[in-house]
């Protein structure tokens, strides 16, 4: 054997004697002895189930097994504790107004009080003055609504002796007498087929502006109005509020409107849509557009003026059937397609 071969063999033997990276990691865990016992057991039995006693880890002296198991548990993952993972709606629902601290309005202290406060033993500890740079949160708590409770009615200037009507609770004038025949003919008139619209899911509806036009023709502009019966209720997905329809100083109907929204920025628009939805529901008691709740009329209208067509979504490429009026094209985000 040459000297070079002997030298290589000696270096290889020295490298084999040194612990490899795997052994170093096992030594750091403090379970190297248990690892060797388990390997020897498996080498003898060829069955891991027979090595249960070798897998059990004994707690060191001065530490019980339960404490040792708790220390070996992985850290608990709590996504809600991270601000960047929380939902915008969750942050909005848990944020409330924080009013600024108001300056004290107490009168200057008397000489006797100033004398007593000069004593170092009786003087209270000075507190840090409230910061005036803190701004109140611009978002109110959704759990308590929008804080838009109707204000109490004021006295009537024309007749101070007459008590005002509190439309948040009153049913003044309800069913006291029918409206005039002229108003009734406007309210009960059949709606033109050209005014009716259809949604993609086949639901027929009359736009809210056409309800307002009918009320204006029947009672005159300013002869009717909507009085809120309570504050707005905001849920994570919709806004709802109860309104009363008042015409010629009499209560006509009460209904609760609702409107969905997708982001908190859309709550003001949803509040206006909620009001219009309540108005349309109140108009049912006046007979306005009553055909839209008649199943036979609905089926007849669809057969004459509507059709269902196959369309494809422009972005998702998903095909489905939607309803459109005959003669109207398919609107975005759909386009006509074949099955």
C-alpha cells in the first residue's frame, strides 16, 4: 500500500468517527439516548409497535410530565391577534366613538382650599393632562346602529295650541276616511307594461322613481312623506329601518325597508335605498302596482314581454340563463352565448 492510499484511509476513518449533521441535531434535542434505544429495539424486533416503552420520554428531575408536555406543544396560532389579518367589517363593528376630553369648568379655588393644597403631605398626585391631539374615531359602532333616532316633534307655529304628532309612535288618522276619488283613480290605475322591469333572475319590479311619480300625482308634491319610526340598524351586510308613509297629515302604512351593501363606504347609499324600499312596500296598502304581486299577471307578462336567454359571463366564462325583456340586449357583464 502506498503512502497516499494509507493517508486517505486514515482521513476517511477520522471523518467516520466524527458525528454527522443528523447526529448533532439529535444531540441538541437531549434525546440521543432514547433515540439509540428505539433504534436498537426496532433492529431486534422489526416492529415499531413493540417499542412503545422506548418512545416514552421521562421528565427530568424536578419537572413533572404535564409541565414537560406543555413546554413541547407548538405555539398556538391566533389569526385574530394580527391586525393585518382581521376583516375590515370586524374592525368597523368593533370601533366606537372616543370623545375628546373636555376642559374643566370648575370655578377657581378659594383661598382656604389653596392653602390646604399647598401642603406637600395632603396634595394629591398630579395627573397627566389629557392630550388634545387625539382625534375621535370617524366610525361609529355598528352594533348600536347609526345613532339617527328621530327627534321629538316641535310645536306648530300656525296653531300653538295644537299638539304636534309624534310619527315615531302615533297612528294618527289611520283608516279614518278614504281618499278622494281623484286620488284613488291615480293610485289604483293599472301600470303600463312599458314601465315594468325584469331582473336577471326573473323578478318583476317597478323602479322607485315611478312610485314617487304616482304619489305626487295622487297627493301633490309635498302632500305626502316618509317618517322614520326608529333608528337605522346596520348589520355586516345590510341596512334596515322602519318608515311610516304619511299623506295629507294621516298615517297610511308602516313598513321596514332594507338594502344590502358590500363595503362600509356603501352604507350611506344603502341607507337611501332602504328608504325607497320601505316606500315601495308601503304603497302596497294603497294598491299601487298591485299587479306585481299577482302570480297570474306575472306569468302572463313574462310570456308576452320577456324571454330567458343563454349568456356567458365576460370574466368568469360561466354560462347560465337570465331573463331579459324582448327587444332589449344583454347587458354587461354578460354576453349572449349558445348552450
